[in-house]
C-alpha cells in the first residue's frame, strides 16, 4: 500500500510528470535519492503506467469531440472481440467503454469538424463488424477535463 508521501508524489507527477525529482523531493520532504527510488518503484509495480504529453486538440485541428453510443448486433465473445479489434484500429476513437443500459458501448471520438465526423461515420464506423446502431452527441463545451485521479 502507499503512504501519504507516496500520495503526494503521485499527485505532483499527475499534475506535471516533467517536474524534476529534486523539486518533488523538496515538496514532500525526502532526499532526492529516496524520492527517485520511490518513483522507480511506482514504475516497476505498475502504479505509473505511462508518462505522456497531453496535446491541445484544437491547435492540432481535431477540436470537435463527440460521444457515440453503439449497439452491437451480436454479443457473443467472438463478435465482441471482432468489434473491439476494429475499434482499436480507429485513431479517431480515443476511448471505448463497454456500458450497461440501452447501448453496449460508448466511444469518445475526436475529428476536425462535423463534416469529418460524417465521413468517419459512413467510411469507418459503419464498416466496424457487428455495429447495428450508432447515436452520437456532440460536445459543445468542455466543462471539466482532467487526467488526474483523486488521490488525496
């Protein structure tokens, strides 16, 4: 299990993974070697799975975000595996969640425009195996976005 110092280290890393270890150590009251060892242990134990740069969607020309509810025709393991494999191949799909309720999956899709989504829908999404219905909602404003987990 992690202690309070570990939590504080992880909170700092979630806010900016490029913070020098010396600064993290100073913030949490450890020596730099002790802090570095803890961070390395987090990586070895899988507490830190990736260190990435978060990019600005709008500046990169993919500022239109949509949420797509998918119903699949077949729910047997083979069909679901085929669906999942095809969805993972679509770079426009940032997230795909199996959900409970009136739909089977929810996708988070980013594209340059609504016209681009229309092309994505007909050229790619309609080609995914076992999709029998797709309903989309357009995000008009992002009220909250974070990648930080609540650790405190």
